C-alpha cells in the first residue's frame, strides 16, 4: 500500500514513508560518529603531540598523517563503497562500515606510538568510507523528491551538530581521561547505531549495478597518497624544490591523470566522467571540495593558536569552536529558504564570499586580540559554510537518478574528503614552511643537533625550550611571533581558495529558477529504490 506524494506514481512504500523521520535520525547518528571523530581529534592534536606519558610525542607531519591516513583511505574507497552499496544493499554496507569503524576506534585508543595511531586511523577511514555515502543514499531512497532538500538540510545540520559536540566532548574527555578516550568514545555510539539500524532502516540497491572497478580504486588511492605525501614532506622539510618531493608530487599527479583516462575508457568506471560534462554538477562538486580545503586547513592551525599561543585548555578550545558549529546547526536546515528566494547561485556564492572574508580576518588575530573577535569570525564562517553545503549537496544528489544515489553521494563525499586532505596537506605545509623560515634565525640558542627538530612546529620549539630551561626561554616569544606570522600567511591562502570557489559558483551554478540538471530525466527518480 502506498501514499501518493506527487501526481505521478508513488515511489516510497507506505511503511517506509511513515517512519522516514525516524530513519533520518538513525542516519544522522551514524553520520555523527564519522564527523565527530575528526572534530574531537582536532582538539586532541596538541595533547597527542606532547611527549609520553601525556601523549605520543607526535611531530607535526605525524599529526598531519594521523588526520590524513583516515582521510585518504576514506576518500580513496568512497567510490567503491558507493558502488557496493548500490550493488549489495546500502543497509548492509552501512552496518559493516560502522562495525569496522568501531573496531578501528578501539585499536586507535590503545596506540603505543604515532605509527600505530596512523595505521589504526586508516582502519577507521576504511569503515567511515562505507558509512558516509550510504547515509545520504538511504536518505534519497526514503524521502520523496520534494522533501529531499529539507531532509538534506537537516542531514547537513547534523554535520554542524557533530562539529559542535566534538570539541566539547574531546575537551571533557582530555580533562578527565587519557588521550585515547577520544577514540574509545566512538564504540558505544557504534553499538547503539547498529541496533537502531537493524530495527528501522530499510535496505535499498541499484537494480542495475555495474561491476566493481578494482583498477580505478587502486589508481585513485595510489595517486592521492603520493600527491598528499609529497605535499606534506615538502612542508615538513621547508623545501618544495627537492628532487624527492617534486618526484613524489609529479608521480601522484601522473597517476591521477591515468585514473581519469582509465575511467573514461572503462565500461564499468568508478566515476562516470560524463557526469562532469554537466557544468552545474561540476561547479557544485568543486565548491564542496574547495570549502573543505579551506576549512580543514584553518581548523588545523586554529587549534595551535588557541592552545599554544593563547594558552587555553582542550576543553576551553572546544568551547571556543562552538560558534562555528552552532552557526551551521542553525542555518544549514534553513538554507533552502534562502535558495527559494535568491537561487542556488546567489546563496552559495554569497556564502563563499563570506567564508573568504572571515578567513582573511584571521590576519587580525594576535597573541592578545580579544577572544570575542575570534568567536565572531567562527560564527560567520559557519554561516557561510551552511549556505554552501546544503544547496550544493541538493544539486549533486538530484543531478543523478535515484538508483545512482550511492554513486552521487560517494562523489560528493570523495571530493569533500580529498579537498579536506589537500587542505590539511597544502595549508599545513604553508604553515610549516612559513613557521620554519620565521624561527630559523632564532634557533642559534640551541645545540646544533636540536635546531632542525625545533624548527618543525611551535610545539616542537616550545617543548625543546622547556627541556633546556631558562637560557632558552627567549625562544617562547619568538615561537609565538613566528607562528602568528605563519598563521596569517596560511589564512590568506585559505581566503584565496574560497574566493576562487566563489568565482566558479558565480559562473556556473543556476540562478533563481534553475532548470532540471543535465543528465536527470523527469522520471529518473520515479522508480522505487527502497524495499523492506
């Protein structure tokens, strides 16, 4: 029995339609742990960089890899995860992904070295790759088309909620427990999500799935790892012209070009390159990637600013990041109202310009700037992001047929994660290079064998200065000054990236009365994609 929600034949079974909002709540819980993990880790970065027994003594490049090992496995496998969900059932893939994520979290909590942490974070990324696209794909198969923008807005608001909960949760855990608790907290959430998933969520699949593209998966992972490794190594050494760094970056780019060529010629590609002939679809994908490029890079350095330069605790840092998350939580579900009035183009371009302005405003932050100024910057950044993420997610998900929901979601999330990984790698490298060049001539106070290590990051400088004692205390002020200069340079790079994204959306996204995206036939989503 079905309830006609649109003039055409009904698509969603009545039993599924009745519990669609409960299903959305379960999907958001699953999404919560994936996003929560990264936002918790951001607060724990400084603690993990502290020598044992407090932390693991991770260097800045090891911290970048602790974040990016997760992100690279996540991004590299999203294509395959989306296709597997479309083929064998999104509910099965979602539950399997949650279980792997939970196991990886428990192992990460017990890491005895930075290398182990990096490895177990990769296991978590493997699980997350199967969770993220499946949540959005299931959503597209339990909501009628006219309710999808509202549901996606709430889904995007869930990201804001996770970003809000993460830093506070991380701060509380670090105040009372050891650093590994920020990973162990995922385990009970995973158990609850799996139980609710089994009880409520219907399964769905593509009736005509393609073959799995193993060559494409391998090429995408190898290309991304080489590219990001080269960028991080260049920043760590403060030299992007060394033969090893250049060779690694070029090799990564060559493999990724090979990936695109192979996908174009394959009869069962991970990515249908023809999707990108649609300028609206491509512009929306680019906007998501560039937003996360800027956001992840800025979040990475803002934690060091609040904790190392300003002296705030992890819990206080979490509280200081709340305005960014609260703004997303407030505005993401309401962004569709702005889209209805102004159109997708004006909404997203305005959001990106606001984001760029706030990134540039980081140059006003110094060691004694009133902290409320940073709070205003964070709130307006979140407001800008909310008016980018929701409209672009709707454009991407509605550009492809309902049966391809897993592929569309995987594409969206892949570019989001790749953008974030490159943001941390590129902006993290800009930060490292600018910091090293600023502090280098002040390291003469230190023994020669410690100078290279001390120039790696503000944490390394402060840690060595503390060990040496009073005669190296002059380094503290120099470290803060060098870091602030590096932060200002990095923020301007992020602002430039956001402005480029605004130009792309201003040129290619639809105006107030958008036409049906190319590649989407009027009846393309009329088929029932959910069964129970």
